């Protein structure tokens, strides 16, 4: 029997990926050659010092930035050779983003903020269903200013998952939150992963977040120095911050 195509089980396969910003003396080598296979359905946490390349990799895999050399494929489809419209379609159909700052529309309710995305998605959840998933069923008609930071982040997560993306990219999702609220947000990310099977990538400086991951990528100086597979994953509520 023919060997199974390894891309079947991988969300991402990355080979020799580099990213250089600028040229000559001012060039910054943000990624110096990354090789990586990420199976579908995992929670992956990216750790490492400031400037080690975590966000750069996230942005390339999320179709927000382009590599300088090397390859990166999503479910067997090469991202590095996609045209701009193809990358836009990839982002629209397959990818959700959650950032440190929630970027909600202040004049729209929680429901309407989520609806903005579901209206333009092909196979969306109901906005109310997405808000239920993040534990905000009762707060749908509230405006961002009437919600706490953690609740606003949960609306942002609902907005990102409502289009049912294959992958959720989270860059410092708990960066602006205290530890209790941060744990509640991590629990929501875990629920999304478990209930929808979404692959979740989290860049964070909160190293304890690694305890809820399937896989932890340790970055240093533009490269992945170590990959750790967790045999035991903690519930976000058990994470010691
Ligand atoms: N648009 C850009 N132009 C020039 N240099 C950039 C740009 N984006 C990132 N860099 C540089 O690339 C390197 C890697 O940055 P990156 O944001 O990926 O690191 P990081 O590990 O995510 O850091 P942090 O934890 O501080 O967010 C840094 O030296 C950064 O200054």
C-alpha cells in the first residue's frame, strides 16, 4: 500500500523558512531557517525571548506576511507561492486571529461585532452560538465599554471562531489581562480546540501557558531550539501563573 501523504495529518509543514527585514547593514534576520510539522487539532504554544521570531512565524503561517525563502504549506497547499488574492482567500476561509488588544468596534454590541464577520463568511456559526461558546450568551447586547477586558477578549475570540476557521492564531491573547482573567481566556481557547477541533497556535510571554499545550516550540534567535510534547496537559484553571 502506498505510504500515506504526511500532509494529510499536518495543518502546517515548514522547511528552511527564513525572513529578513530590510537589507545590508540594517537587515534583521527574524527567521533563520525554521523546519516544522504541526499536526491538525493541536494546541501549540510558542515561547522565547522578545525578538526571537515567534510573531514573524505566526504572521507568515497566517498569511499576513511573506517569507524571504523556504516553504510553508497549509494542509498541503503552499503558502509561499500564493498570489495576494489567494492569500486573502486563505485568510478569509481558513484562519482566525486573536491579538493582545481586542480591536472591537466600540459602537457595536458583542453580537454585532461577531455578526460583522459571519455576514461575510461562507460557513459561519450563528453569532449567538459563538458567544455561547465563549461563555457570553448573557452579554450579547452589551457594548465593549460595558464589558471587562477578559470579556472583550472573549468577544474577540467568538468573532475569530464564528467563521469556523481551521486554525486560530493568538498573539499574546492574555498579555493585557490579570492571571485569573487570563486563565478564563485560555479555557475558552481550550474549549474551542476541543469542541470544534480547531488547531490553536498561541504566542505568549506567559511561559506557564505551555502547561495546557500539546506541543511547545522554544524559539531563540530566529530558530526553533527545542520542541516539547506534553504527555500531561493541565486544565487552564490549574495553570500556575
Ligand atoms: N516589520 C518589521 N520590520 C523590521 N523588523 C521587524 C519587523 N517585524 C519584526 N521585526 C524584527 O524581527 C525580529 C523578530 O520579531 P518578532 O516580532 O517575530 O519576535 P517575537 O519573538 O514575536 O518578539 P516579541 O516576543 O517581542 O513579540 C525582531 O528583531 C524584530 O524587531
